């Protein structure tokens, strides 16, 4: 199985993978947040959150992270997620998401939530939304000015039970 839980020493490569993508490459704030929150997620109990990495021959090519919603029962958020730009569109994102779903289910998740940019003019956001829709997520609402004043968030849900 090329997917495992991330460890502390993986953080630099995780940030580099995010930086290689069109979605995150110009977003210094997001890259800093990835560095700090990924480390937090690596250190907590796996039922509360974690980071999965996809490896091929020892080389890390993608990651996905999740965290449990503490104020509810059986609700998990997909947080950071990226596949290195040169190996996108080969099914790695799908495998990471399927593994995350399996793990979340095992911890009692009823549903997965994810937020992503609602910008219709920006191709990376359109790709991300297409990905979630292909994986069976349903668009439930839009929150204007969620990330910054010009960018809304689309919230997606996937029911696991
Ligand atoms: C979103 C992302 C993680 C998907 O990873 P991936 O390994 O390329 O995804 P997959 O190869 O498993 O693609 C699954 C489906 O998603 C859609 N998809 C993925 N990339 C696409 C693209 N460039 N254009 C159109 N659809 C795309 C397709 O429906 C694809 O299925 P298909 O190839 O059978 O048509 C990757 O594009 C990425 O790292 N993007 C930048 C970071 C990002 O957007 N993170 C999420 C922000 S919240």
C-alpha cells in the first residue's frame, strides 16, 4: 500500500508538494498555514486528525489531511490536500481520498466536509471542485468572503453512511 500516515520529518516535502501546485504556489499564507497545521495534525490522536501521504518507491507524491469536528459527532473535515504537479491526473488524489474515507469511517464518521475556493474565473479552483464532484461530494453552500474579501468558499459534503 503506497499510502501511510505522515511523520514529523515529512513536513518539508509536504509543503514542497503544495508549493508545486497551481492552487497554492502563489499563496504564502496558505503555505505557512500548511506547515504549522500539518505538524499539529501529525501530533494528535488519529481519531482526531491526521495526515496521509502517498509514496512511490520512497518518493512522496501527494498528501491529504483531516480533522474531526469537535463540536459534533461523526463529522470530519478534509483540510489540506495536494498532489505534486507533475504527477497529477494519474489517480493519486482519488486513492488518497478513498483511504481517508476508509479511515474516517473506521473512526465513526457519518460525513465528510470540505471547503474550497468558489472562484469561477480561476482554473485551479475549477479543477478542485471538479475533483470533489467526481468523488461524490455534493455542493451544499457558498460562504462569501470566506478566504479573503474577493474569494468565497464552496462547502461540499459527502455522506459516508
Ligand atoms: C485536486 C488534486 C489533489 C487532484 O489530484 P489528482 O491526483 O490530480 O486527481 P485524480 O487523478 O485522482 O483525478 C480524479 C478526477 O478529478 C478530476 N480532475 C483532476 N484533475 C483535473 C484537471 N486538471 N482537469 C479536470 N478535471 C480534473 C477528474 O474528474 C479526474 O478524473 P478523470 O481523470 O477520470 O477525468 C490535484 O489537482 C491538486 O493537487 N490540485 C492542487 C491542490 C488543490 O486543489 N487542493 C484542494 C484545494 S481545497
